């Protein structure tokens, strides 16, 4: 049996030969890999690396599909929809390139999953019907107050390294 443990945040998988999923349970995987220090090593079976890489490719596709599904099912709150709609109207009304850049940045930030406190502030803006440049200024204050720059950087890191990496690949011999 061949075992591969791959990790990408919440995605973990262990596979068996020939190319079937055995388990996703980390304790079970670690138990299968456990051996005593004096256990002799054994050469890997012919085609082992090719099988691992084939399964790794399938796993990457599964991860891409899950990430795409998560992106498409991202549910915006009513307040987020309000803010984004108002920002779209504002970008159409302004000719100032700097303000258009700010609007674009705020649109990108406020369409992401947000902290509860940020969502409450957006609800307040929606309830007060804040519009135009006043809305842009209020969003800038929220951005600063809650350190949303860090969230943007984290999202950027996730987008730069979206694919899994093999962290452990073991050939198990019965």
C-alpha cells in the first residue's frame, strides 16, 4: 500500500495503491505510518512516484473545484450588496481617477467575507442610506478601524499559493 498525506488548510487526503482514497482521518493516517526505529526500510515499488504524482494531480483538481465552488457560493449580506451597488453608482458619477481607484479598492474589500463588527457597521450605513462620497469616506474609516488591509493581504497570499503541496509521501509495506 502507498500512502500520501497532502495538506492545503482544511484539505487532507491519504491514498492507497492503486490510486484509491483510503481515509482523510489524520489519526488513522499517522497510525498506518507508525513504525519502530529499528524497522528496516524497503525500496519503493516500481512506479510509486508516478502514482503519487497522478493522484496529486487529481487532488489539485478537487481542490480547485472546491475553491471555485466556495467563491461562487459566497453569499453577500444585504448591507454588502447595498454598499457595492452604491459604489458602482459612484464610480459612474465621478471622473476623478484617484477616487475611482479608491472605489475599486473598497469594492474588492467589501465583497469578501467580513467580521461581524464590520457587517454591523455596513448595516448601519445601509439603514442610514449613506451614499456617494460620504459612503466612501465611511468605508475608508471602517477599513482603517478593523485593519482590513491584513485581510486583503491574507486573501492575496491565498490567491498566490492556491495549490496544495505534498508534505509527506510514504510507501507502506505490509
